[in-house]
C-alpha cells in the first residue's frame, strides 16, 4: 500500500461506515458501476439488433427480432441491401457511443447520472470497434465487406485498425471509470469496483438476464469482452493524485428505473418480435 492510498483511507473514510446504513451505502457505491454497465450493455446491444431488423424491414424484408440477434429473410437481397442491413447495427452503436460521450463530457461528468452516460459511451464504442476488429473473421463488417467484394488484404487492414483502436479506447475509458470510485477506496477496490466488477460479474449477470440464448452467442459474448482487460490496466495505472470532481454516490432511483426499463426491453424480446410485410 502506498502512502497516498493509506492517507486516502485513513483520512477520508466517512464516519458512518460502521453503521448498517453506512454498510448499505458502501455496497451501493461499490456495485453501482456493475449495475450501470449491465443497463448500458442492454441499452446498446438490443437497439443494435433492432437497427438491423428495422433496416431490413424498411428495405422490404421481414425479420424476427430477438434480444441479442435478428433473423432477417434476406435470401433475395441485393449486395447493397445486405451491406445496409449489416452496417446498420454498428453505425447505430457508434452514434450511441458518440452522443453519450458528448453528453458525458459536456453536461453530465460532474453529475450522478454521468456514470450511466460513460457506460453507454463505452458499450456503444465497443459494439462498433468490436465488429471492426473482427472484420476479417466474422460479424457485421465481415458480412458487409464480403458483399462489397473486398479483398482479404483490406479486411486484414480494417481488423488491424480495430485491434489498435479497441484496446486504446478501453485503456482510456478504464482511467475515466476509475475516477468514479470514492477517494477513500484503495487502488485494489477502485480497480475491482469500476472495471473488474462490471467486466466479469456484469457480463455473467447480464448474460443470465439475456437467457435463453443460442449456444453460438454465449461463448463469443464472453470472449468478446476480453478487451475489458485494457480498462482494468487503465484503472490500475490511473493517476489518482489528480482527483476528478465526481459526485460519488450509492444507487439512485434513476439507476433502478433505467436498469428495470432496459431489462424489461430485453425480456419482451426473448420470444422474438416478428417485423412482417
Ligand atoms: Zn450487429
């Protein structure tokens, strides 16, 4: 333990920590990033799939939208239509990421709801850069590039750019996430509360919320989250001597309402919603 950490712990622990109310608040503060990660995951993944489904519907094809995938009837689609349907999901994710990030930076980084906007931005960028990184293997951009007749070299170059940008983004976001931990948390608690918890516990719990899932989606969902390791590294190396003025708080009523709405949206789609012509 560094002198800095020791000073933080001894000088800034709130006096109510020993009471049961203090314990509840401590737990609320500690689990808030994980809960908001789960809400932000659902608010990105399911609308991403809806973007594929709505685009295919607008182009004249029926589809069935599920909570984490979509089955469009696109056997007769032209290359251009197939490309539009494939890129609609990641384009929406990028838009959600950019808008959430701008709102976070401009308005909410010093408000309690800021952590939700930060998680929305991370998940939005992740659902765009993930398919970029996977372009040579599979996924949305792989489908679009194959229909566009792209060369293997171009696919590899796009994948390589994604493999550079995704870790860099997560490293930066890990530093940003760590600023949302209370100043009286030790470095270990900061890293677990803001990055390891959302990544490992959050991914397991949100997968349970999404069940039933086809088996071909479960493993990629866990493996695909591996770039969160760079957020963990970012949180480990973040300079906590420059403390950002974050309103660290326990779970709020808005947190519960947003999370409940996100989970309800997921559960309403588990049997599929048919967008028919
Ligand atoms: Zn997609």
